[in-house]
């Protein structure tokens, strides 16, 4: 696993602050913006960030492509929102259904694929993958698919995509696909079985995830499984122990179990994945 340098860590932190600042700006002023102002702020801002990202990738003065990737991440989101606002303003009837969202997702996936074909940077592929999965979710939901069943299938599909990426030039994206797939799969499965005897299926899925992590030597699967194990234990502690006679011990017990899970995951990483 490649170590993150100090400069890269600072850049990641700066990008995170920038994303938070953008989100706070739109959350604070979105309702007060007119239609044209929203289009300029989102679509215009997204196109501007796209241009800046490409300039950063082409610049010989920058030793890494990371600044361009950070700009690209913001650009893809802003442009997608801006295109939806534009379509909704020009064709309001389309925005009432899912046609506008489908068109935006498909257009953005095609655009970002074209950008990847030009620059061949694996990080760019995250955008078309996300937009294609958004397109698939909206389309399957329009065709009558039950929301949780669709999300469960898409989660499994993302896990398979992550496995397939391991042997390609975009292998660096495999951990991200694993994490996103685990989030979709485990969260949706828990929502389906919560409060019933079928919760055993969630436990079995977690165990299968750990088995896959060790067989594939994947830290992403290991830590995803650990996170959702802790989440399930926290749910059990809240649902069963906190409302029983042992309520006073619920938080200390939860802390002990979380510490045990994290310690076990670290030991397993060192023993089986290093």
C-alpha cells in the first residue's frame, strides 16, 4: 500500500475543507438563488473546475496529478447538479419524473469517459462508474424494481467490479469499489432483516466478507467488514441491552467490544495481509 506523503495529506485536507465550504455555501444560499443564478453557480462552476483540472493535469510544473483529481471530483458533482437544474428550468415536465435524472446521469457518464480516454488517469473512472450506477438505480426503480432489492443487487455488482479492477490498469480503484459496494450491500441488507430472525443473514454476510478479505488480501474489505460489525454491535447494544436491567453497562460494554474489534482487525491485517 502506497504511503501518503505530507504534501499529499495537506492537499487532501485542503480539498476536504474546500468541499465542505462549497456544501455550506449552497446549503446557506440555495433557497435565495434564482434559477439563472443556480445554473451559473453549479453548471458554470463545474465547467470551470473541469477546465482547471485539465490545466493541472497538463501542467509540467505540478509533480503530481492529485490537484487536478481534487478539482475533478468537485467539477463532476457541480456539473451534474447544474445540468439537472438547467433541464428542470427549460423542460419542467421532465423534472417531475425521472427522465431528467436519467439523461443527466447518462450524459455525465459519457463525458467523463471521454475525459478518461484523453488523460488515462484511473481516478477519472470513479465518475463514470458512479454516474452509470446512478443511471442503473433510477432506471430499475422506474421499471418497478423494489428500492432495497435494487440497491442490494447494485452493491453486489460493485463488489464484483472491484474484484475485476484488481487485474487492470485501474487497480488503484479496486479498494474504493469494495468500500462503496460494502456500504450499499451491508446497509441495505441490514435494513431488510432488522428486527427479525433473518438478522442471521447479516451476520453470515459479515463473516463471508471477512473470508473474502483474507482470501483476496484486501484491506478495504477487512476494514469495511470491521466497520459494519461495530455498527451491528452498536445496534444490538442499543436495541437490547440499553433497554434492559443492564442499561448502566451498555456503554462500557460497547466501548470494550469496539476496542476488541479494532484490535482484532489490526492483528488480522498484520498476520494475514502484510
